[in-house]
């Protein structure tokens, strides 16, 4: 039914139910790397919760999944504090919602924005720290402020430079993923050995990186694509597009094919192309990311408690069409 038909009491009850359900799903997904429902089911319930909380703001509490970066910190690993938090990302599911995002940006910065448009790689976020050009620490996003120290495991990934040509201090972030071929091989082997198979390459990557024995990680053939330089302005960089070029110059692999778009038409073309190419790519993508290209404007826009205001993910529709039974009518 439409949200306007909900009484306060009804909304509170539905919100409570949705939160409990989402927390349970997230636990299976982030702690055990073994989701119990498809992402599209999770996303739909999450959206219901968001809409109800928007309509009844007094019911928003800090422990709601909409107010926290989803993730887990396993006690097996040393904890790492992210001085600059590793946030989640807002998402939209239609071109109309993408246009609304753009309108919000234009209104906030008082001018049209240029966007860096990138593939959304389906893996898990990692952070790498270099001192004097030497890789000293690698971590997972964890809950956004506290991550897991997986340095030894990340050292087994060939595309991560252990030593940069320049002796600089640096923190870079990006995606650790499992190539489709490695994923198929891994699941076939696990199936033969009677072990549970991974639901998707993202969970397989997360499970493989969070291993106590780095030899196991090494066998899993993980890979990386980087997209963020923390405090990029320190290195004379002024746009996200420049950051991607600089990352490449430093020897990192970066999300390929990114473009700078001046208008939404160019973004829509990029989305169409990405959907067409999706199956041919050696890694999974689950959408396209739009980032305000100018780093000063990014800073001006800032973050909410959970997501940067200057970027958004346009999520592709789920590959296998499934019907999601829902209580709430969505309007854009
Ligand atoms: P997200 O994965 O949708 O988006 C944020 C992440 O995108 C970043 O942390 C980063 O790792 C990644 N990313 C990939 N390419 C990028 C690029 N080019 N630039 C910047 N970032 C890029 O958000 P989230 O908060 O990590 O997780 C939510 C997702 O997890 C949803 O898709 C949800 O369906 C899924 N999930 C599923 C279940 C389940 O039970 N199936 C449970 C919890 C969460």
C-alpha cells in the first residue's frame, strides 16, 4: 500500500520487522560470506526501510541498517582504524532516480557537474597503505571505521605493487575481486570435495581474502582494481579522472574504460554499453558509479553518516528475473 496510508504505529512495526530481517541477512552475508537471499531481495527490503524512515523521521535510530556501513570485523584479525572512514554508497535503480541525484548535486553546488563514470566492480573494498613507497598495511573495509588487517593475504595478489618507484607515503583504495574463471574453478573444486560452494564471486573474494593462512588466499587467484587516492589533493590531483591516471602511473590496476561525462545522456550511453559488455568482462560488475569529478566539489558536498553525497551507484537489474513480493508502493 502507499506509504501515506501507514499510521505511525503500523510504520514502527514494519520498520522493526525490516530491520531485524536485514540485520540477519547482513550477518550471513558479511560475517559468514554466505548470503541466505539474493541481493535484489536485500536491496528491495532496504529500500522499503529507507522509504518508511523518510516518511517517519522520528523512527530513525542510529542502529538502523540505513545509518551504518554494513560489514563485519572478525576477531581472528588485528583491527585497523580507518582514519578516513571507508563508506558505503547510495544506490539508484532507474534513470529517473539518477536524474534526481544529478538535480540534487546541481542544486547543492549551483552549477552543472562533470562526473567520472566508472564500472562498479563486484568485489570487496580494500585499503592499502604505503610508507616511503613500501607497502606496509592492507585492510578490509570492515564496519567502515574499523577494518581487518589482511596485509599478508593482500601481498599474495600480483597486481598489488609491494614497492612503488617513488618513495612516497600513500593510502589508496579499491576493489579486491575474484575473476569469473577463478570463481568457476574454485566452486567446481569445492563441489568435488563436498564443501559448500560460494554464492557469487563477491562472497568468494571476501571469504578468500579473510583467511588465516595466506597460502589459501594465494591459491584463490584474487585480483584488484583501484579507484581512490586518499587525500589526493596532497599529490597535486584535482579530479577523480586524474586520480585514476595517477594510480595507473604508480603501477596499480584501475577500473578500465572510465569516462568523464558532462551530461546524463553520456552517462546513459555508458550504462547501455556496460550492460551489453557485462557478460564478456572477466570480472563481475553490478552497476555503474557516478562521482562528481572535481575533488573540491566532492569536499564541499561531504558525506552523510553512511555514504558520500557526491557519488551514486546505478545498480543493474538482477540477472535472473525474480518476483519480489513487497508491502510498500515505490514511487519515484
Ligand atoms: P555496495 O557494494 O552496493 O557499494 C559500495 C561499494 O562499491 C564500495 O565499498 C566499493 O567496495 C564498491 N565499488 C565497486 N566499484 C567501485 C568504484 N568504481 N568506485 C567506488 N566504489 C566501488 O554497498 P555496500 O554497502 O558495500 O553493500 C551493499 C550491497 O551488499 C548491496 O548490493 C546488497 O544487496 C548487498 N548485501 C546483500 C545481502 C544479502 O543477504 N544478499 C546482505 C547485505 C548486503
